[in-house]
C-alpha cells in the first residue's frame, strides 16, 4: 500500500513538473493542479495509512486515524480549486487579449536577436 501511494505521488509530481515546463498556458495550469494533487496525497499519507479505522475515537473503537491530515487535505482541495479557477480566468483573459497562449511571448516588434543573446 505504501509503495502504491509513494509511486502515485512520484508520478503526479513528475507529470506536474513536466506540464509546468511547457510553453502553453493550459498545460501549465494542469501541471500546477497535478502538483497540488501530489501535495494533497502526500499530506494525507502523513497521517499513516490505516484501513477500516474511524477518524474519531468512540467507545467501541480500539484505535483511530489521525484526523488532522484529513482536515488539511480538505482545506488544501478547496484552496487549490479556488486558485485554479482564478488562474484559468487570468489565462483566458490573456488569451483573449493577445490571441495566443504562449507563456514566454516577446513583446510585439521585439525578436530574439534584439534581446542581445549570442552576439558580440
């Protein structure tokens, strides 16, 4: 079980970093979402992975899981959903104003040779 969770965190992180390094807006947004999912799974796994245990200790339960990571993950999900919505709206506004969704566009009229790269 621990290997599966650790592997999923690694896959989510690698895919998120790969998408963040892309030059288009939409893959960058998806990459940040995958990174936030990886952090959420990591936070959830910090509360020790146990099966069939209640989050609150009752009279008939012998042990319980730690409810703090569950609360942290729930809060992180809400915050990441809100931030993703804000970033999507900003990206949509940038796309509609410039008709292009490249992340590193140069200002109009400026080329790479004008930036002073590689010349003497």
